[in-house]
């Protein structure tokens, strides 16, 4: 009886090993869905950030000068609520709107090493926010700012209200 159980256990082990190797071999052998040259890069899709304007650079320098008097330390949290039209509803920082769904939020401290969290959200206490997507990243060329991009559920750039939290 024990011999039969041992043989079955060995057979099952070999079957599992064979299926695992066969499955892995098939996955490795499959060609990529698109050739490397066909894969869309963010800059090609319009996901790149707009260039820093003179106004943005001036405001960023002024905000950093203001922040030099009250330096932020690790653990500092900035929070901002922004209307769809790019005006600040409440919170920290200055907002600059570049185009459809493109916003820059500047703070009084360098935030390049911070953690950024954004969500689509209404500026008031009423109702469910509109459906959509939001992305946030370091603002290229401006160390005290973040770049926020909002899109509708179909992925097209759209002006949507959002909440932003930056934790240093």
C-alpha cells in the first residue's frame, strides 16, 4: 500500500513540475504584443509636462524665498484643494493652470523628495466627485512644485477638481 502511495506522489510531483515548466516555457516563448519601436512613449502621447513659463519661475522663486524664513522639515505635510478651473479652493501653495487638465502646484519648500498623493475630489462638501483619473509627479525644472494632470474616464485630458497631499 505504501509503495502505491509513493508511486502516486512521485507521479503527481513530476506532473506538477512538467506543467510548471511547460507553462513557463510557453510564456517565455511568446513574442511581445508590439515591437519596441511601436510602444508609445509618454512624450508621444501628450503626457509630457508643458515648459516652465516665466511667470511660473518667478512665482516659484518667490515661494522659495518665502519658505526660506519658515523651512520645512521632514514630516511636513502640504495639502491643497483645487477647483477644476485651476483656482485654489483652500490649502497650501499656489496653483498655475497650463491647459486642459494640466496644473502646477507650488509650495514654499523644496518637495522633490516628498511623497505625492492626489485624488479627484470636489472642493465643497457636497456630492460625489466626477469620474476621472489623476496623475501627479515632480514638476520638471521647479524643485518646489508638483505637476498634476487630470483626465476623464476615457483618458482624454479634462479639467477636474482634485485634492493634493505632499508629505516631506
